[in-house]
C-alpha cells in the first residue's frame, strides 16, 4: 500500500523501477537491432532473439557476466553528490543537468521513468510474440 510505505522504501522501489527501465530500454534497442540483421564482426552467424542463447560461445557468456558484475559495482554514487538514487553522474558528466530548474529536472526524470515503463512492456511484448511464433508479423525487418 503506497500510503503506508515509508520514504526509504519508496525511494528504493523507485530506484529499482528506474534501473529495470534503463535495462529494458537497452533490451528493446538490442532486440530490434539484431532482428534487423545488424551484428558485431565475428558474430554474423549468431541468430536473433531467444535462438541466440544456446548459440553463444561460453567465453561470450563469461564476458557478459563479468561486464554485468563490473557495471553493478561501478554504477554507484561513489561521490555522494547524487541528487537521487540512480543519479550516476559522479561529478564527471553533467550535460547541463545542474543548470536546469527543479521543475525541469522532475520533468526529465518523469520522462525517463515513463520511457522505462514503456520499454519494459515493449520488451515483454517482443519476447511473447517471438515465443508465439509471430514476431515476423509485427517486425517487417525480421528474418
């Protein structure tokens, strides 16, 4: 019940939602890119979608797991300068954030949150359609 949640619990849940949204945005882009036929050099024979999972060599799995672990360790507010959970600027990158008004910052944060929510639904829909066998009906570039 959101009315009975404390602020710390709400902030943690909001951070988890933001993190999942960011991952989902990357997932949608990756899914659509591979279905369009774009591959890294040397991976031209790797299929798209769920068929890629058993086709990946063991070393690629090891590299992915190591990358995920390093990202989890590095993506923290190590400086204490973050304005909110999920603010990973760490004093290095700004892109004009500090010049925005508080209202503009909240607008941009809401946009990112909503885009993440849409991406979570989008990647779920793409995976469901692939498992149903009709992903080619919704993605004209699929092969």
